[in-house]
């Protein structure tokens, strides 16, 4: 069990004569009398006491009081405030402790101190409350506003200090009022202006919007009270948004970053009475404001910074339409929900009024569905009534209704009251047919003076309110009676109580109205509307992975993102459409087209996918609601997406009560989920972006300290973790900048992943270790670590991408230098072998033989069995591809004589191949080529049996796939096809893409061509070869091209066939390459194709050249096949004797394999030729005995 930090005693918060005991959940007066509080009242008071002097919005308080008694609406905060005031206010009718901030929320004004439950410190010794302690420095997104004064009036005031002081006093007070009303904080009062922050200490998802509203208010006509000279005092406003480092006292925080540096220059750059913003700020506000371009600001680095002048707020309407400026992302995965809305619309048109509550977390797509619904209805000429609730107007009665009437009536600021009333009556009486008196209630709601027309209101305020609600519903019903209508009310969780009352009344009357009412809200909003049978609830789920991929592709507009980048976006966005859209756009802005389309990215490389600026404020706003919750979230974020209670308790420095409360709030806020109960509880961030936002807010030094503490705790309490999960410790030591401890763990993690065939993960772990090597001081130990990393990386790279991959060369060649300098024989041989295999696979056969000889030479110096076996391993491979089959056989037999199953079966972990399987593979091919087909079959069977016995994944897949080659030689396509398909299956199952996507499909394509399925075979072979070449592979290409040419010839594409064959021969003849193992067969196939083209002279030259190569290499099977083709060629031209003389000696040489197809075809042709000869000599017979021709010794299988 983890041991938590030493914890301080529980906390009591003290204000006035009250003590709030957080552990005991009680409130007592100084006399000791307990004041009874309901759970909801206690949580509300606790939230106020934690955050004194700060305006708390309704959303903040709702989150803090989660778990309270349910009320019909989420307006229970107002009722809780009323009840709490009755219990703690000296005069509840004139509250002084909990005061209302109009349009913003509530503020707790008392001074709060913290005390021990056992000690009663004097006032002078009291410590500050948790929220008032100096804030730890953090990274956060901030919107900064600077206002600078200018103009004749300001210049005149500067000549007299008293005048300047008087002017600035009034100006600063006015600025503070506007900034605070907009939710900002006045940071500095300057001698020529003011600096304000939006988004600190409490982040706000609308902070950029609030800042611009404040800026427009500062330059508006209402902000010109300081001089009697109109226009004599000008304000220039600059607003910038971006990441900063901020910390220190909440009243005077220190801020560092370009955002603060450039905002002063931005303000000076602005025109008089103009608000100037950066592109970053404009992006955060979408289409909420109208802008015009402004002259760019030249930065210190001589680059231009785009600036935009704000003209005015955009036209009223759907917040979604305004903030989501530009083309919309495609609507994906919402077909069922949209169909249900349209079904309810059909019922409403028939007179059965319907309501739909559309619920979902922020960004899940509620407004996007409404936009699609509106578009579809507008195609049928159905207009919708739209009301938008606002987070800035949660306490403004009727706000969305007033906004809708203002738009419908097209009210202008310079209209007289009577003109407005005429418009209102024309709408309500003329169009809707309502009573003229009803217009008076709406006029009063719209603040239009109307007593002179409708008389004084004599009823009580409550009765007037009830009548207003009744008229609003009558208006809605009248609209629907004229034509079936859709009413869309967005974000009802931000609706004011009076608007909610009107909705409640409308739902009660809805059943008989041809109206579809759709209301959107976030989780946690409560109402009793679902008690009605015509009300349907829809909760929007996250998108599936497939739907998310489709959305990313739709946003990318044809840009192909690499798979690793796609995976990162999917992991971060977590199926939330808005997150997917913003993260994808953010990535597309930082990735060049070349990067995006590249498919050759290193397997371990990644592109950092961070929190988009457009989402950062909303995520941080939820974390900022309670400082201990944010601090615990930061600890959890450093641990990972998932973290357990005991580890947090051991790492976090918080008291148990504070920690438990913070974790409870984290879950209640919806930012994390919890399984189990403490101390066995496990928490998980709901979204990866929440984890990222919490983690990104930490400074580098804070992150390093946290990770160091986490690693220490893990090592102390999970000692086996080094063996079972070293990558976790490696990650924390890396982030703690303890690279000397991290690198060996990354190596261990890579080796463990290789053993588990988790090759992609292995490459990532090993590359991570290599990245850190440079940070370790030079030493022999460091070089040895780098050698181990590179050796393992070469092994993983060969398994994952094949021997030819450039990543293999990048790993093994530097390792070769290190191994020699360190005299590390245990690493030198595998590295030399890896170098040889890479050069060979790249097609440079002659060059690769030099590496093979070096390997054997080094092995000879040490004279131990293991190193000699590896040296012969390299030589047998190089000799085969060079066409030296006799030497290939010799070195294969040497490997078999040295191999000891009990000692060497684990060598495949280092070499990928088991040495015996590898030797048997090449020995079987050499046996067939040298003229021993039966032995080739038996050797191949021994190879397959041995691979099954050892059971190494890579070796099994290699054995299955390459087993197809022997049967392809033998012209047994069905046997070959079975092995090729087995190789593909094993490649898929074992996670070896090289086998399932390249090697096995190459062999399968060859087999299909031989099965007379040339069209399918050539397509598959061409595709697989392209993949092999794209990864740098060239070895084997000449023979593959010759078989592809054979298939093209069968399809009648003779010119293409010849082009392929010419290219194959050019590669064979290329100096340093010289891959001659199949040269005889390539020339034979070209001779066959030339016969079909009618170029018989060139065909005969190819046949003769093929025979010359086969005889030089003692390649009896290639010689037999060419001799048979050449004999047919001569027979068809009447040259029977020549044909017989060419074929008979070759056939007579063989002593086995008489049932194979090549020998059967040769025997049948010889009989035909013998029958055609005019005079048969006694010696002319088809012989099966040995002739005097020299024969190489027959191979043997161990």
C-alpha cells in the first residue's frame, strides 16, 4: 500500500462569528451553537468560503453543489442562496455577506481565515484561506486587454498633475467597473491607461469574447464622461490571447509571455477609439464579431503580426452559427437522432405537439444537429423560431425572448417608443390576432415606455409576471396555428428563471399545438418536463472510432494523415465531434502537406498533438472552479489517463479531507469517472484533452518534481515493476529529467516488447532511449547503453519492416562503430549480421558478401562455436544470392554441424532467424538448384518441423512463407499456395506486417500466375513488389520481375514483359549488385517471350546464355529447364538432332526426382525427339544412370 504524505490536521474556515468545519460538515457560532444546514446549503457555503471576494457564476456553484436535493429546474442555487442568507446574514432583506453581482452571479464578501479544530488562533495569527494563498506559477491561456489614453484632453491633463490625477481616478474606476462586469480582472493601473486579464484566476471558455465586449464598451459613447470636449479624449484598445506563465499573488500576479509583451504595442498601434485584436483572439471568438483588416504590427523578429479592428458584435442569432464561422464539418454518426427529430416533427404537423430534450456534453454536437434540422426544414419552406440562452445573461429575465422579439421586430436604436409600439401591435394584433392589451405586457418586457398607450399597470408584480408568461405562450401558439412551427431553444442550462417558467407553461399546453419544441442542454440540467408523454429525451453519445475517422477525413479535405498521427487525434478527441474538429484543424495548421502525406515516417516517430487554443479555455474553466481539485487533477494527469487513489495519496501534498473533497469534485464535475471506493478507488479522466489541459498548466520544474515523486513511490511499493512494466518507470524518470535512470529502463522495455512481439511499441521505447542518450555525460557506460539500444532497435526494425528498411541501417551501422570501439563481441556479431542483411536486402549482393566475409573473419578470431555459426550463417546467405550454390551448401552444412538445439534455440531472439531454420531454408533451395529435388523436399520438411518445435514467431512466419519457394521451383502450385497463405495468416496473427503484406503476397502472386490466374496474380505481385521497393527492398526483384513478365506474356502484354525482363537483367549486371542466383531462369523466360514476339535469333541467344550460366553455376535444375525450352524451340524449327543432343545429357545426369514435372516434361520430349530421329544409334537412349559428367556432392539434411 502506498504511504500518503504526512497530513496536517483538518481545516476550519472562519468568517465573522462563524466556524465552518469542513471535516465535520457543520457551522457553529462563536458561542458554540450549531446552525443546522442541509447538505446543499453546506456545500454552497463551503464553496463561498473557499473563494471569498470572487464573483461565482451559477455554473460554478452548480458544479460545486452536485448531489443536492433535486428541484424542478437548476435554479435551486437561487433558493439555496435565499435559505443560506436567512441563516447567516445579519439582515437577510439587505444581504451583505452573499451579494448579487447583476448578470454575473454571487460574491461572498466576508474575510475568511483558516484554523485548526483544536486551536483558536487570534485574529492576528490567522492564516489565509486556501484560495487566498499565493498561487503557484502555471502555464495558462490568457486574454490580455490594454487601454491607452490619447487625444487633446489627455495631453492637456498631463500638463497639470492634479488634473491628470483627477482624470485617471475617474477613468480607472470606470475601467474597473466595465472589466469586472465583463468577468475580467484589472491587473495594473497605468499612468496612461489600464491593463486587464481575462481568464485568470478563473478560466472562462468565453474569456476572449468577454474581453472584446469590454473593449467595445471602453471605446463606446458611454465611456466619454471625463471631459467637456466631445472627442477630446480617445481610447486605444489592444487585445491579445495566448499562452503565458502566470503566478504570485492573486491581486498582482506576475505574467510572462509574448501575449503581454505585444499587447501594449498593439494598443499603441490601434486607431483612436478602436479595439484591435490579434489573429489568435479572433479565432477564439469565431464569427461573434464583425472585423476589418488593419495594418500589421511588425514584431521584434521583423515578422508581421496580423491585426484586426473590431467594428461591432455580429448580428443576433444562433450562437453556434456565429461562433462556427466558415464551412461546417460534415455531420457524421447522427442519422438516428436526426430521424427521431423528423419523426416528432411529423407528429407535430398533425396537431400533436412534441418536445424533445437534446442532451449532451459540450462539443458533442447538439447545435450541429439543430443546424442540420433547420436546413432540412428550410428546404420545405418551414421557418424555425430560435432562442439562444447566454452564459452572460443567466440572471437577466427573459433574455432569449427579448433577443428574439428584437430581431423579429427589427428594432433600431433611434426609433421612438410609439414607432416600436406600432411594430409590436402590427405583429401581435395584426399577424397573430391577439388582444391589443396583451401587447402591453410584451412592451413592458422589452422596456418600451407604454403607459401613455395602455395605461398604468394596476396588478401585483407577480400577477403581471404570470400574465406576461401567458402572453408569451399565446404568441407561440398563434405562430404555430398559422403554420406548423419548430421552436429551438439552445442551452437552456443557461436560461434565466423567468424564461424557464415560460417554457414550463408552454410544455403544459403543448399537446394540442402543431409545434415541435427542441431544447438543448448539458448533462446535470434538471426539469420535470419528462413527466409529460409528448416529451422525448435524446442523449447524444460519442462517435465510434469509424465515425471519428470519417469526420477527420471530411475535415482534412483529401489530406492524408499518417496512421500514427490519426491515432493521436482519435485518442485525444475521444469521440467528441468538436474535439475532433478542433484537434484536426490544429494539426493541419502545423503539418506541412509533405509531412501529412508521407507514408515513410519512422515507426517510432510522433507529432505532438496538444490542446487546441479554441478548447483550452473551456477545459481550464472547469478545472479552475476549485483550486485543490485542479491541483489533484494535475497530479493525476502526471500519473496518466487513469490513476488510483493510493498513488495520488502518496504523491499529493494535500490533507486527506482536502484531497478527498477535491477528488469528489473532480468526479462530480464530470471531468473524471471513478470505479470503486477509496482506498481502492481508480479514477479516469473523461477525456484525454482534460488530462492534457491539467498537465499543460504545470511548469516544467513542477512536472519534473511530480514525475520524480511518482517514480520513487512506484519503485518503493512495486519492486517488480522494473521487470514487468519498465516503460512506466522509464516514462516518469524521463519526464523527471533523470535520464541516467530512464535510458536503461527504455532498453529493458524495448527488449521485453520484442519478446512479446509488440514491435511497434518496441521501436518507440528504444527510440525514446536513443533520444535521451545525448543528455547523458560521455562515458564508456553511456556508449555501451547506446550500443544495446541500437542493437535491439535493429532487431525490432528487421522484424517490423524487413531487413531492407532504412531504419535498420540507421540503427546497426552506428552500432558497428560502437561495438568495435568497446570490443563488445556479444554485440559485434549481431550488428555485423544485421549490416550484411540490410545491404543484401537493398540488392547490393556483391557488396553484402564483403560484410559476410567480415562476419566470418571476426568469428574466426574468437573461435567459439556461436560466433562461427553466425559467420557461416552470413556466408551461406550471400553465396546463394551471388549464385554460388556449392559454397552456399558448404556453409549451410557448417551451420548445421555447429548448431545445438538445447543451447541455440534462443538465438532467434537476437538474430530473428533460428540459425538451423535459416540454414535448412537455403540448403533446400540450393539442393533443388544443384539437381537434387527429392532431397530439397525432405530438407524443407525438416526445416518446417524444426520451426514448429522452436516456436519462435518470426521464424515460424518466415518458414511458412518461404516454404512456398521450393514448391514453386517444383511447379507444385497448390502446395506453394497453401504455404504462402499460411505465411500471410501468421504474419497477421503475430503482428509481422513484412510477412503478411510483402513477402507472402509476393509468393502467392507467383503461384497464381503459375495456376493460370495471370490477371489476379500479376496485380498481387505488382502491388507486393511496389511495397517491397517502397521500403527500400531490392533483393529478389530480378526473379520476381521475371515471373511478373511471365504473367504479362500470358495476358498478351509482350512489350511490358520484355521491359520487365530487361530491367531485371540490368539489375543483375549492375556493379556491386550482381544478384545471379536466378540469372539462368531470367534469361530462359526472356527467350520464351522473344519466341512469342518472333525474334527467334535473340531468343536463341538467350537460351544459350542461360545454359552457359547454369553450367557455370552447376545449377542442374535451371539447366534442365532451359535445355527443355531450347529443345522445344529447335524441334519446332526442324532441328531434331540438335534438340536431342542438348537435352539428353542434362536429363541423363539426374539420379532422383524423376516424378517431378521438369523431369517428366524432359523425358516426354526426349521420347518424342528420339522417335523423330531417322537413324537411332545403339547408344542413343534415355538413361537414368549417372554419366561421366561431374556432379557436386549431394546435400544432406541434418
